[in-house]
C-alpha cells in the first residue's frame, strides 16, 4: 500500500515542481483615445485591431451591427453576411479580437475583461460613426460569450439588441469532471503546449468548400496553446453564469447538428435567462444547421432571419425556424 502512495506522492510533487501559470497577455495602461479608422481600430492602450466593414452603397443606413468572430477565427468570417446586410441598408463591422487573426498578441489569451472592454470601445466608436442609428451586436460562438459578459457587466454597451449564434456557453458546470481536471492540470504544467482539432472528428459545417478554405487561410489559427483553451473555458464559465442577468433584446440561433457547442449547455443557458424577459427574446432552431450557421450551405436563410429581426423584432422570421419550439422542450444536459 505504501508503494502506490509514494508513487502518487512523487507524481504530485513532480507536477507541483513543474507548475506554470497560464500566460495572460493583458492590455497595457490607457495611453491614447480610441480611434476607428477605415481598416483598423486603436484601443486606449495603443493596440491595433484590423477592422472590416460592409456599408450600404445607396440610401440611408437603417441600422448598424458589430460582429464578433469565434475561437481561432477572425473578422473575415462575416464577409458574406456583412455584404448581404449592407445591401439591405445595414452597416456591418467586424474586427479581429486580441490574440486572433492579425490582431495584437496572436495566439495568446488576453483575459476575459480585455475582450469585453474592446467590444465596449468598438461599440462607442461605431455609434459615433452612425449617430441616431439603431446598433446591434452579433457574436458567433466565442463572440457570443464575449457579448453576454459585456452586456451583464459594469457599464454595458448601449445597443438595441444582440444576436447570439451558437454561443460558447459550454462552461465547466456542464463538463464531465475528467475534462475539467485534465484541462486544469495541463494549463498549469504545460501551458505552452499546442494542440489541434485533428482526430476529434467534429464537423463544424456542411460547407466543405468553406472549411477547406479556412484550412488554407494563414490567419485562422490551427494549433492552439493549452492556456488559451483554458482562457476560453474561463470565458464560457462567465458567459453561462451571466445568463440570469441577460435582460437585453436577444435573438438566439442554434443548429440541430452543432457538434462544437453541445445542446445541453445551450439549453441550460436558455433556462437561466430572466423569466420576465421572455417577450424580448427569440429562439431559432435550424434543423439543417451546424455550428458555423452563418457559413453553412443554408447560411443565407440565417442572414435573412437576422435582417428581418433587425427590421422588426416582433414579426415572424422568414425561415419559420423560430416556431418549431425545439429549444423550449426539456433536454438533458450532455
């Protein structure tokens, strides 16, 4: 009996000796006024983030929208829906968040607060660019989690509504214990180690051509540091915990075939939303949808629903997918 205990003690001692803190590349102190240029945003700590925009070519701007990309992605994810919305009078903006795309600190997690603060900065800059125009936020996966945290924290950005596409709410409360333990141990022993998604057999979309293009895009991160994944888990924890305080007008989009964010955590998030805010939210469940709803083969169906909801949040959506009730039925947690 003593030998196994000594062996276990030796392992714990080795892990303690090798312990490393997850790296967090937090923003520096404020040194400048934030600025929005045509192709980039400068935050108050002097960091630059690439910005892409899609503006209506004719007529007045009916609304403006800021889109936040998902994990390991970047602002170009919104190219097709952004162009679609612009043709319907909606000015769309997307920027590379810290650590992703061509933004500062590529591959390194900057902390949850940094993402929420950058979103607030961008919101203020876009609102100043389009005074008096309704402003909306759209977040895909990780971007949705950032929006949830920002909207329920101190000094939430003033917007007319938010759109959460497959929001990353797979917090630790909904993970098996062995996943939580393995991630915590790895993040504090080998935080620098990088991993890929190869071998997981996860299908993020039915748009094979788009997925192939992403695999060749140098701005899409293919190998991820363990401590960055740990940071993402912290963000998902915060987003799931924020749900009871999310009082915004919200459009929630989810696909039946999502293999990235399980349906159970999304169900838990929806059940946690304020009971008195049911009239201010719309749940849309796409039977043919995958995780990358905005870029699936049926992506234009989703774009139409988004445009229609911005135009009139009370009217039925063109797809009719808000009436199938799938996300309002009891579901076990995965």
